[in-house]
C-alpha cells in the first residue's frame, strides 16, 4: 500500500506539472508581438548674424540723437537663418549705456516701445510693413509668434543716445545681443 500512495502522489505531481507546463505553452501561443518605432527629424542649426550695427555716427555734446528702426543705413540689423516656417523665441539683451573703450565715460542709450521690427518676408528697414511680420515692436518684448521666413527673418532696431553736455570725446560702444531658439509651435 505504501508503494501505491507514493506512485499516486508522484502521478499527481507529474499531472499537475504537466498541466502547468501545458498552460504556459498555451498562454505563450496566445500572445502576439508588435514592433513600433521612435523617430525624430533634427532641424538645421539656427544661425544669428549681426548684419549691421546700430550706428549713431557723429554725436554732439548735450544733443540727443535718434536712429529710427526704418533707417536702412544706420538701424541695427540681425539676420536669422534656420528651418523655414519653424517657430522661434526671440530675446534682445540691450545695454543701458555705450562706453568709451577705457570705460572712463558712459553715454545713456534708450530703446523705446516701438524701436524694433521683425521681418519674415525679405523687406528692408525702410520698407517693412505689418504684412511682412511685426512693426513698431517693443525690443524688450519681441513677438511670441515669430517664425523663420522663406527669406530668413530679420530684426531691425533703432534707438536714441543722450550725451551729456560734458560728454568726453571718443568712440563709444557696447553689445546688443539677440538670442534665438526654436520653440514647439
């Protein structure tokens, strides 16, 4: 009788093991696998060029001088190239002063709320109109909906210097920085 119980137990274990293995195989045959992909397209690098400086030319002591953003010869021009139609974020970092090279004197520079334009249509500072992009823009808050145009995008910038009545003679300069980055528009 002992032998029968052992055989019966072994038979039960073997049967349960077989059912378990069969359920695993049946389960694995009931599965399916799909393979997807991840993809991305890298856009061309944005290139920003300071094409023309904001040039006040000769300035007299005590006499303010203004350059309009529409001045083809003296307004600052920045050119932006990259993926046509891509949305971009624009930020100008503007100085409060222009300085002598030895920093012994400073001249205030002011940018008004209408001193910038964003051109996405290939115009010039004097010919850019609202249909070309954005005109009369605040250079401290450039438009959020800007894109890279078919003929690139240009920023036109004017400003005003206010020399004092005892302003030192010499050449004054400072940096105007334009930062541009793609956005997810």
